[in-house]
């Protein structure tokens, strides 16, 4: 399979420093969004371009918002008032956001944020039909028309269905677009701030998450995958996916498919304290995503609601008596500073034209998530996934506190 490997990634030991924000000439970017309301993804990403990483007028990225395309304007819309305050135009088409009404591409990058808003769900699998492919096709159509490509960031999973996700990725490869996508979870704070060495021999892996099985399940998958991809040999792809609930969870545990020891280690790392009885009750209301990798690794993502709203991962490593654990800690209030870490990665790509971590990760998690939703609809059927034979290597881009600095904000 052709990949974006032809575009060199930045192998940085850590995220860029905020001193970059002091550049005299910030680069112009266009943002293409579904809606802009308080605490929406547009707010916590674009808002940091407008008002700094803490959204308080302080230091921010060396980027400026050149134009904004907004798909929907709810009663709580903030974009029009922000346009008046900051002087950026809200334009009627995606093409105009990129060309600023001229006959050429006028921006150094494009942020596509297709999250939140009033969009339908697929009737059977209940997947949220955000217009991410429509956005991407309009962006790339503009590039083709005007003969120039610039870096593109796609927020969250590539699309709600595999066909659209693969189309987006393949188009980025074909057009040689510097392209990044995904969740803020891989770059948030990790406790302990321990880096899993690339090439680790992972014998079993389990992640925990919470929330909506698609919307937050994606975050849990990205959290899990950013560690799983660091195993010996790099990423090889996924052979099969199964999503189980209730009794099926216990049956799979009794069959040795997932480890209660790893589950308890992941919960403990995330400071979630539950008794065995409480855990049993919660698991009966949960969903587990069972991921069989092509190289034999057995992975599990446990979506456990009601037992603590946290993300974490526990790994059984060869030769280690105790699991390797990371708690992926978020700031659950404004300014949601984990999105500042995501924006630093986007900023670096816009400045250099080089993605800092692989879009293949999000292609894979998008495909896993689509199969998860179909498996849930089919009462936990195991689905073979030959289309997910996706190979790639991890990079060394950092996370919020990788260097021991920048501790997580207080709760």
C-alpha cells in the first residue's frame, strides 16, 4: 500500500516550545468547521489561534486565522462575534476560505474541524455523519483548481465510515499533501511521564476509556494505538475486530482473551478505585473492543462508563514483572490545554510542511472504529479486516510533559 512515507516526518524529542509564538510573521491558515460554540472543538482549537494557548490573550502559536468557513450557525454561535473582534472574514465557501476570494491559494495550512453540530446518524450502526469527506473534497478540489497544496489537519477520525476514511487518506497520498489527523489524547499529559521505548516486545495490551462508543471510543483507540505502534517491528495492521458487551465480556475474559490484571493496572494508573463488585456491575454496562493484530498481538480497549472518566493503557512487556502503564490525563475545563499540545503539532507541520506523526495511525483507528460500530450492531460478531493491513512506523514526537516540564494543571 502506498503511504505518506514519502513526506519526511519531524523526529523531534518533544513538542515545540511556546517561544515560536513570538515570531513576527505568523503564518495564515484557513479553518473549515461545522460550528463554533463555547467549548466546541472549533473553540478549543481555533480559539487558541485567536487568543493564545490559554485563550487569555497570552502566548500562542505562530499562526493567524485568515478566514473561516462555518457550516452551521446554532443559536449559541460565537463565530460572528469573534469575526468582529479579531477581524477575520467568515466566508460562504470552503474555496474562498483558502483563496480569500482570489485565483490562488493564499494560506499556509488548512484546519478541517468536522466535530459537533446538528448532523444525522446512520440508522443501523449509529455513526455520526459529520461532513469530514465533504470538507476534505472541497479543500482538495481547491488545491487542484489552483495548482497548489498546503498542509491539512483533519480533527478526530478521518470519517464515520471506512470508504470515506480511505478515500481521504489515499487522496492525501496521491496529491502529496502534508497531512495529519486524530485526537489530542496522544499528546496530552502522561502519568507517569514515561516513554515506551520503540521496539518494545508487547505481549498483551489493554486500554480504558469512557463516554460515547464512537465519539469517545475514538479517543480511547488513539490513546491505545499511540503505544501499540511502538512495539517491535512497528505497526503491521489489524486482522480482525470484535466489540462485545455484557456476558460476552466475561466469556472473553474466561477464554483468556483479555487480562483482568491489565485492566486493574490501567484503572489504578488512572487513579480509578473500584471494588470487584463495583467493577462487575460496571462491566455489565460496558463495551470491550477486541483487536487482533496481524502480528499476533491481542489488544483490548475497555469502554467502562460509571467507573471514572479517564483514559489509560496497561501493557504486558516481555521480561517485565509489572505492567507498563500510562494515565493520559486531560484538563477537563477551559482552556482544555491538551488541545494546545495538539495545536503545537499542527503548527510545526504548517511551518515545515512535514507531518510530525503518521496519518496512518488515524487511518487505522478510523477503520477499527468503523468495524467496532458494525460489530456492535451485529451483536458482537467478529469481523475480519483485510482492509486494515496498514503498516507504518512511529515517530518520536513528544507529549505535554515528556521532558519533565509542563506538569498537568490542577484538577
